[in-house]
């Protein structure tokens, strides 16, 4: 039997925090481990898919959390009611509609959170990455670490995250993991949200964030040291899945899109000529007829919209391995430049404080995450410029199981020192 492996996902813990000494104890631990700074995530928002399968968004089909799929929306049966709520006038009306929708979702057992998606648009969308339980058989459209673990008869302990599955806070999850260590499972997965939440709120380059990181470093490394003392030979993978970029400009894409539609004589809104979904860094559009796409694209590629971002063309879709089949992720995709926040978006209140965001160009240094692999069988060393998809084969090697069959990554421990530098 192998030693237990603990995998901790530190959401949005960017490589720069470690490299710039903001997490001193973790950085010292990285120097005594196999350390991959500047790890590149895939484009989009589905890092858990990438980690657990080792495959690109184009292969898993998971790119953004929400996809356009009117036939499969969990809100489809409620469409009449939601359309009615969507007609309530003014800001108060919108507030009431949001509150009632949340109650409706809870009553009907709908796990897709309505967030700030206009209620009349809910029936047009469904969850993508979180449509299935990742640890059920065939949790992904491609082979995954969970499938390999199951087939090899390995055991796991889940302290991770999934949309619609309440699982406590960081203390709850890591306490539960620690309590479960004595059960000697093969694989422990834990999710830590603090760095993401605080990075969004405080901004990743602020003095307040530096203080938060300093406190976090002690809170987290105390735990790591306890685990290592409790289980001799424990194997650890500590991963920042992507970065966080300081927000320096808000852009009202909704206004621009509405006025572009008006200029072209098109109706804008759910189930009209043009409809949209606003992630914080990407705006996606769908059209009633294909002939509407080109004129709308031209209208978007002008003025402030052109200053702040760009339309993703076919070549960029291929380069970033964005799923191109079907309409799930938009007939047209507009991507914000680093630091530009789409505001309002479908995930925040107008009064929320958002000084940091992710989901920008993965090549940018602020977008990069990292991996620290610490195990008796793995020699310390440094791997530059690797990719998040390397995690699946790296974890598989620690667990002594086969890598997921659709993985495009490489086992970090098996790579020579300077590969990719
Ligand atoms: Zn986040």
C-alpha cells in the first residue's frame, strides 16, 4: 500500500504570492519540495475539471460554469412564473424577483444558484462543470482521476467543493480532513476558499491582502506540519489553481451591448434577437439568426469595448482550447483585458466591493498558479512554466494508479529540471 496523499486546492492562490514572499512558510516548504511556480491554467472557469481529468476545456466540454441550453435548464418548468417575475418594475422589483427565485430554487431542489442572472434568463442556462457529481461514475465526459481511483480499488475522502453541495468553511473542511486522516484513506481532497474570497474583496496587490496572506500562511502551515507529524510518509500536493488580477476599470458591457442591438434594430433580452451571459471577464452572446452575428461583432469592436477587450475569433478559440462545438458557450465571445471588470455581471450586487478578478489571459503572470509536491518518493526540484493539467498525471503517479486516459498533462516528478523554461 502507498502512503496517503493529501491534495489541497488553494483557490486563486497565485504564483506571485509565493514568489514575492507573501507566504514565507509555504515558500520555505516549497524549496524542500518539488515546486512548479507560474503554472498556467486553461482559459475559462473550470479548473476542477482540468485538475481531475488533465484535459483541456475542448476535451472535457467544461469552460464556463453556465452554458446556454434552454432544453436542459433546471428552471425550464418554472418559465412562466420567472417571466412574470422578470416583469416586476424597477430596482425593487428586481430585488423581489431575485429573492422569490432563490426561494423557488430551494423549494424545488434546484442546485443551480440563480446568483444575479436576470430571472427571465434562468430558463435559458444550465450548469456545466457541476451538472454531475465528479466522483460518481462518469462524472466527466472524459476519463478522470475519480474513475482511475475507483477502478484501482482506492479509497478517498472528500472535503472538496461542488456547486449546490454545502460543505462548511475552510476550518470545517480542514478539520474534517484532519479527523479522517486516522482512517487511512488513499486520497484526501480539500478545498480552501479564503485566498480567493479575500483576493476578490481586497485586491491581490493591496497591503490588506498582504496581511491576510501572512495570517493565512501560519493558519495553513501549522496544519500541514501537524498532518505530517501525525502520518509518517504522508504525500502532499498543495496547489494554487489560478491567479488573481487587480481590477482597475469597470466596464458596463450590458449598456454597450444593448445600444449596439438598438443601432442594428435588434431586440435584446432572453429569447429575443440577441441574448447574453455576463461572467466577470467574459461576455457571451447568442443570436436568433446567424446573419446577426457579424454586424453585432463589428458594433462591439468599436469605442470603449475595443479599448477594454476583444472578440474571440476562431484562431483564438483554437489557441485557448475553448470548446467550439454547439452553442453552449456563445455564438460570440468577448473577453476583457486583464484588470477590466464587466460591471454589472451576473455574480455580484452593484454594491459589492470587487478589487480582484480572475478569468483573464492565462499567459499573464498574474493568472498563474503553482504546485508544491512533497513526498518521500519525490526529489525536491523546480519545474518552470508548467500547466495545471499536469496535476492529474502527477497525482496519479503519487497514488500509483494509471493517469486519466484523456489527460494531456505530464507527471511533474518525471520531467527534467528545466523543461518548459
Ligand atoms: Zn474567484
